[in-house]
């Protein structure tokens, strides 16, 4: 994500934890409800326990004239405990029905929590499919600083972005980065509008009523906050990167001409980044550029980052594409580890500028070092949810990597930078995972470095 200042946490309503269990034929308690909330250090009520999702199949129909969204979510998951009930995150919207493995399931709502109780309890280790049909006019989540996330209605349609919690405004799911899954997203809109999403476009068809359905497939595991949909009148362009990776860029018609030249650079920028970071981790790439409106920041939505026109510049494009390795492929296990996203993407800007734009990383490091705002807290320890996108996460996070490079030398640092997204490709990781990995590659203890730059409260006396 491109940096945005936040002064408050995402407004999240309290979730309800069901109690009790089911009895087996012998009268003993077997299944219990999955937990409501994963106790994330910054967002303890996001996500749910008791299962692991492997696939989301989302079938959506949107009417821009009314703002109404009709959806069906088919969620394939594996029970990680013996389940009598389980929860999904869903904000607003009206649930019309639910099934588990084809049988009707009881359901109830409490704030942003949808609880499903299947007819038969689900044994641990069993793969099951939950289907939820829903409708309504999605409302975005508003952060304390006024920025919005989730389903954002635009003049020409809508755009959906989800960091950290907004995906639950348009589909039910396990809304936490620790549970990644593959996605198939089908979007039906009125004729004349485009519907864009993640991954590869697999179908586009005109329905009997004249509406148009577009189907997108993202096979690589994706965190829910990285899913996107963009609906409106877009001008699209296609190309090929790295010899075989399809590139699809799109810009809303009012900003299509002004964004065309930079959109055409996507394949070339990606080719340079591969030299820095290692093999590209996904099967497609691109960019979506919206007219300025309710979306006022860029986001690294998987394979196809989203940008408002005013933020679509080369530096931000480099930042969001760097996230495809650092954040999208290697995803933080908890939101407290977000510096692994933003510090790496910010350093990705520095390194790209050094290698290809003749701006030494040292110059940007010294500028960041001098700014007091970057020392408000350690990058690995954001104190609260409202600090998720504060400067230390980005700039001091990048300083950690600069000092690591200075400490271990260019050759070893390059091995760490490229090896980290290779080792944790399509997985999740923690800060401890990274520090252990860096030390294993360097062949030495780096506690002095971490203590000062990653966890320290005090600004060093000199750069």
C-alpha cells in the first residue's frame, strides 16, 4: 500500500463467540464452535478459528444505479477441529440462506459476525463447502482519519479494496491474512461496463438479459485483503512480461490517456524487479487506475494493484509491484508484522532508484533517518491498530533493511532479499521468521542490529 496517515483504528463492531458443543451418540461432547476472532495483536476480532479456507468461489451481480450487490459465496475449507458451528466475517448485507455440503445450515448475525451451524457437525480434518447467498447495498468501513476501505461506490461503478478489514463488506470469509486461499470471482454488470479482478480472465459472456459476466481466476493463495473488484467504463491494454506472463492494465475512461504511458511501462518495470527480487511469484500482472474519488490511496491487490489517478506515478507503481513479492506472496502472519510488507516495498523503491534511476539508497536512507516522524515507534512493534500505516512501518522498516545490507554486505544481502520470498513463497511469515532467516544466511548473530533498528525505542545518535 502507498503510505497513508492514520489516526484511528478501523471501526469494527464486537463479535459474538458462541458457547456450547454438540453431543455424540454416547452423550459426550464432541464438536465445539470455532473461535470468533483470531486474537491478532492489532485486530483481535478479525478472522475466525476452527477451519482453514482453500478456495473462494464468488458469484456477484452489481447494479451501479442502485448500488445493490447480489452475491453467492462458495467457501471450501478444512476443519482444524471438530466443529459444531463456525463463523464468517461479514459487514452489513442481508443473508438470504446458507448451506454446508448442500444441506441447509442454521445461521445468525451479530454485528460483523455470521455464524453457521451445520446440520451435522464437521469432524476434524474434513473438507467441507459452505455456501452463503446474500444481498444489499455494501457500505465501506471508515477509518478514524476519514479514509475508506471495502466496497467503494464510484461515479461510474465501484472499486473494492480491503486492507486491513474491508473485504468483509462485499463477501463473507475468514478475513485475516493468515488464512490464504485461491479465488474464482465472477462479476455480472450492465452492458457497457467492465468488471476487473485478480488473476487471469477466464471467461466473458453476455447473459440473456443483456448484462455481461466476467470471470477471473487467481490460483495462487491470496489473503482476503488483497482481493479486488473494479467496475466501470475502462480502457484496457494487454501485453506480455517476462516472456510468458500476461499483462492486463486498465484505466477508467477519464484518466485513460493520462495514464497510458506509465501503464505501458509495467512489463519493463517488472523485468527489472525480477533481477532484484527473484522470480515473479504469480501467473499474471497489471494495474487498475481509477478516476480520483472515494479511493485516495494505492493498494497492492494481488497481480493487479489499484491506483487512484493522482497516485499513479512511477515510484508508487514500483512500490505496489514490489509488494507482489513482499506482502502478497510472502504475507504477514499477523498485522503486527506489517513492516514485512511496507518496509520491504519502501526499500524496493530505494533499490530500484539506486539501480535504475541513479539515486543512491544512501540518499533516501539519510533523508528518512532525519525525519522525526519515523522514530515514533519501532517498526516491528506498532503500538495500536491506528498506527498500522504510520511512517515508522514504511520508512524505518526500510532503514532496517538498509542497515542489514550495510552490516552483512551486498552479496549476502542480495541472497537474503531474493531468498526470503523464495523460502516463503505463497505462505505467511512473522518477523521472527525473517530475523532467523537473515541470520541463517549471514551465518552470524544479528541481535545488535535488531535491538537498535527493528525493536529499539531510541533514535541512534548518527545514521
